[in-house]
C-alpha cells in the first residue's frame, strides 16, 4: 500500500469534525474518541461515557447537546501543512453559533486537537 493511496482513504479535516459530532449525537463514544488527538478530550469523552453508563437517562441530554452541531454546516478546512482549522456553524434556540476546531495530522490521519 503506497502512502498516496493511504492518504486517499483518510477523511478530510471537515469530514472528521462532522463524524465526531454525528458520533456524539448518537452517543457513539468509541467513534468520537477515534476523531480526537488530544488525550484530555479523549478523557472527557470517557468520563461522559461512564456518566451515561451509570445514568442512562443522561443519554438524551448528550444527544440534545450535540444534535445541533451534528446538523450544522461544516466549512471546508483551511489546511497549513500538518494542521487544519474547521469551523462549524449551527443554531441553538434560534441563535447562530460557531465553533472552530484545530486538527493535526497523526500518522497520516486528521485528528481534532481542540
């Protein structure tokens, strides 16, 4: 397998962010963690996962929290070398909000850094 074909199979940075939010909106914590580079963020997701296991009713809160972002508009990434920035625009209670994420390439795969 050549490096070129491996890169071809990887998701673009904006697709990684979209996958992350879609996974969180479904409480698919394993998929969400695969999108993250930062250990702190992975630990936060693990904590949330444990919370949902202990208190299953909190699952709807997680879904409600992440659904607007999952349904948002994902701007095409601005890539500079091995870093990228992706902005998602979404609506919560009729107010438009924006989140910008920094991604970095880890082993030829884009991962969310913050």
